[in-house]
C-alpha cells in the first residue's frame, strides 16, 4: 500500500527549527530513517482503518518519537555525537495545533495505541494554518492570539509532503453552477506517530493547493478552507468538512484500484471511521463516486457503504449535534453529492417504513436524515454505519435510552460502548518517569507499561509503609515541578505543602468551573470571618481555553483570574488558599499538571460529559477524583469504590427528573452562605463584576431555565465532599495508600485496552 508505507513521501528539507537551534542534515536524515523503517517494519494485516476527524492533538512530535524508540536505536547515538539532547530538541518543537480538546487528544491516543499494536491505522484531518488559538491571560481575561505552530513557509518539521497524492474537490461557488464547478486541490502531508516497539501510524494532514476557477472569481472563501479549526463561517466550515471527506474517500478508492481490486472490495480493505459527525459527508461522497465513476447503482453503492463505515458519537449536548441547512448544501456542494444525499434519505425512509420493528410516525421523523430543510449528520452516520458507539457506559446508555432511542430499538445490534482511555506511555511513562520507576519495581517484565493489566500487581503492596513513603516523596517532587512551572509562567507562588486541587479542561458551562469558583469564594468568606477556620491549605489550579465567541465561558475565566488577584494578594487568606490558572493549556504543558495533582476535579453536571479523559490521566498519576457520577467517572467509581473517589452531586436520573421544575432561586434564598457568594459576583468585592454569571445562575440566559447546569443545587454537596477530602488528606499514610490503590486499578484506562476493544467490537478487521 504505497501511501501507507512508502518511503518517497518522506522528504525532509534542511531547515531551522528555531532561531537558536539548528538541526543538522544528519539528524534530519536519521529521523527520516526512523519513520521509514518503522513504516516498512510494520506489516499491516487485515483491513486498514482510516479515522477521519476534524481534530488531532498528538503533542510535540519529538517527545512522541523519543518516548517510543528502543534504547539502542541509532538515532540516540547520532544525537549524542552531535551533542544534542532530547531536551534541546523538545524546546525547538511545537505542538501541532490541530484540535480543541478531548476529541482531538483521543484521536492521538488511539493512534499511538494502534502504532504500538501494529494495527494499520491512519488519521485523516485538515492541516489548519492556525489551529486553535494560543491563549494569553492579559488584563484579567483570555486573549486569543494566533498559534503559529508551523514555520514561516507553512511547513512543520515532522511533516512529509506527498504532493503526488493530491486530490481535487469540487464546489459550486459564487454563483457558478453545474458543469462549471470550481476545483480545489487538497494536498496531503504525512506526520508519523511511532509506536512502542517500532510500529508506525500516519496522519494525513490536508492543505489547500491550487484552485481552478473561472477567471475573475472571488477566491477568498476557497483559500480560507484550511485557515482555522471550526472556522466561524458556516459556508467555509461546510467546505472544510467536504474537503476532508472527499479527499479521504478518493484516496481509499484509488488505493483499492491500485491494488487491482474491484470497488466492491472496499470493505475488505478499509474501515472508514467517522469521528464525530464532521466527516459524515464521506457517506454521500462514496455513493457519488461509485455511481458516477464506477457505474454502480444506488443500491449497489449503498450495499458497499453499509459495510464500510463506523461512527463514534462524542456528545449528547443538543447544540453540538451537527445539522446543515439544506439550502446551504445546495449552494455549495456539487449537485451530484446533494442528489446522493437525497437518495440516501429516500432509501433509509423506505427501510424505516418496511421495518418489522414497530416505529410510530414521530419515531420515524426523529430518524429521518433530511427533515424540515435540515440535514442531520448524526442520523446520516447512524443509518450508514454498521457500528455506532458511545465513549463511556453512561454516555452510551443515554444514547440508547433517550437521544437515539428509536435507532436503538430499530437496530440494537449496531450499538456498543467503548469507554475512552489514555496513552499510558505518554501520560505516565514519559510524563512521570519517577513514578513509572517506582511502579516498575513491582512488575515482572520490562515493558509492563504496554500491558496495563499488570499494574494490578501493585495492589498487594499498597499498605506497605515504605512504598507509601516513596510514593509521597515522588509526588512531592512532581508538585515542586508544577509549582515551579506556574511560578515561571504566571508569577504565582504556590507552597508545595498545599493540597493541589486541579481542574484543567476546556471552559464550558456544563463542566462547571463556576461551581469550583463559588466554592473558593465560600472558603474565602469562611477564612475572612474566622482566621482560625480549620481547613487543609489548598491551591486551586485551573487551566483550559474557552471558545473565542463563548461569552459565558470567557466570563468564568475572568472570574478565575479575579479570584487569583483577590486571594493570592490577601495576607488574611493566602496562608490557606491560593488560586492559579495555567496559561495556554495544551498537550505539552498538560504533562506537568496531570502528574502533580492531589485532587482531580471532575464536576460536570451528571449526564453532560460524554466521558472525559483528563480524569484518567490524573488517576494513573495518583490524583484522587473529586467528582460527580458522570462520563467515565462512573467507570472510575466502579473500579475504586467509595474509598477511592470523593463522589458528590445529583445523579443523572435526578437531574432529568428536575428538568422543568428546578428553581435555583430557592437554593439561593434558603442558604445564606450561598446567597453571599452569589452576591459577591456583582457587589464589587471582586474589584470587577460578573452580572452575566449571576444572571445565568438566578434568571437564565436567552429564554433558558435559570442555572441550566444545576450549580446551586449541587453546591452544598460539593462543600461536603471537600470536607471529606480534607479528612483523608490529614492522614498521609491513608492518602498515599489510596493513591497507590487507584494507580493499581487504573489499567483499564490505558489506550491499549481501548484499541483492543475497537478491534474486537467495531473495526472487524480480520
Ligand atoms: O470528546 C469530547 C467530550 O466532551 C469528552 O467528554 C470526551 O471525553 C471526548 C473524547 O471522546 N468532545 C469534544 O471534544 N467535542 C468537541 O470538541 C466538539 C467540537 C466541535 C463540535 C462538536 C464537538 N461542533
């Protein structure tokens, strides 16, 4: 499979990685050799998975390569002879800014697992010129600046351009109609992820190349297709999705033919994995190509499609369920594509009518792909995919029982759950070598980290005092590193003996950073009232970005920064309380954060977080979860029980029962301490005011119910859970024992387990 293994696409040019550091030809050559030999060394068996995703967040590539190369690999020697350390290289490397958060990072964790297990797996995504913005914290708020993750000439050190693999994608544009399309060339580069033991998986990153259009046409929108992730212009966003979808399907079809196989064999050679609905247009695109270029009937094309696609859902939030206006599709996408989509809608409606499962008209309407002038991408994906999965037990259950209930009744066997997981080699082995060494002392094999179930061998030892002492010492070292990092980055001093209570994730109202903030204000008031207030000195550490146009979430960041200012500078409280926000939280600077937490804050409103993966990164490093029964916290709780997790808050069924009748004001009115902290949002105590947040909590925004995410309802329960944290933290041996026990029980959250489950339940590769 030329595109998947060939050397010719690997052509590194000589270039400077940073102003202060030159990488020699020899080293570049050696990197090239590493990737070639890994690609050639992995002899893929069975069908090839192409994971099409608008996001991928692999993190700095030098770190990824270094972490997985054997100790005797020649690259190490070459670097040594040149007097270059991996530290030097890492300083010159940058995180490819190709994603937002969990969705993108999960892609990279699955990929690293597949590279390690030698599963033929390729990620297909857009190569955004500016990925997600770089976050600066200035004047008490988030400021977005461009993330120039590529060099001036638009290339990245670790990308290997493959112009000979370019694909042309057509659009209707600027009033140009059928027969007179504009054509955009999508040019791929490959970025390689090396697996442990020398496997390799590629990411195809597609860039806009040449554009063919009638003379004089305004090409601005077309040129912006690879400008930025989730671009704030729906026309261009639709073009982005179609470009990735079309280029990916064209590549699969081309490879099938190159191997001398008929297109009917596509499902024997490939599995096209749709990661969230953004690449759902691969479905009508395949139908279009098979009909127009391979003379298949609609029915024949559909029969191929339904064996080829799988779909993973990552959200139940209604606003994130993607829909496109039919008129917009008609205006932008080629007519034959739109016709294919309408035909698929027609076929699937026919299937619903003929179904032996009884479906009422209302059910059927919920399942239509095109309805009320809108194209529902999730419905398109579910109809075409032979496998649909959620990403944690509760999430999959909500999909089956409510959001997608008619689909589940109609085709129950399509649905399954694959609980998310994280790369242990990156988030434990590479990020926390000291802890890795300590665990390793109890393991029977060198490469235990590739066999996460081995970690249970730690279990019989967690009561041993010397091990507890060792763990505490290792963890103290990690806390010192994080404290140092924050001092350098933000100029905030955090004493290392403080409890580190960490909430890092995208800022979103459902993730409830606001609940954490109200609790900090509550603590502030208690200490102000009574300087002997009995508590464990605690540092509240935050990190994460808000979407640039998400006003409320940006207000919450502003609140965190106001708390920093108020609390860290107040000698009455700063002996017991500190607040710090890590700037520009990304894959690279996440590593010192995940390894240093005492408490991992996972407090989303039950039923809203599909899974979460930060919760697992903390767990494997010995951070104890303070959380609601939501997303994969449920699985963490099942693994460690009451003693291993500080559970609080309303359960999903209770939240559902309160919808429509919940009155946040009654909590506000009946609890004077809660009233006091909510009032602080607007009474000037914070030197600035947050009327929109108070309004959201008590009145509700834009016709929505007040306190949509049940912050006030869960407030007291959160206060109580924090008390339980303190009680336990005051018994250091017990605390260390619990951390060790959780680490020992964390094996199921390794991406190696997740990848094996995708193999057995979803990809059907053999
Ligand atoms: O996917 C995230 C979920 O929120 C997490 O609970 C989950 O752990 C993770 C991996 O499964 N979803 C996510 O990151 N989605 C998006 O960022 C997103 C972006 C744009 C959009 C819809 C969703 N239109």
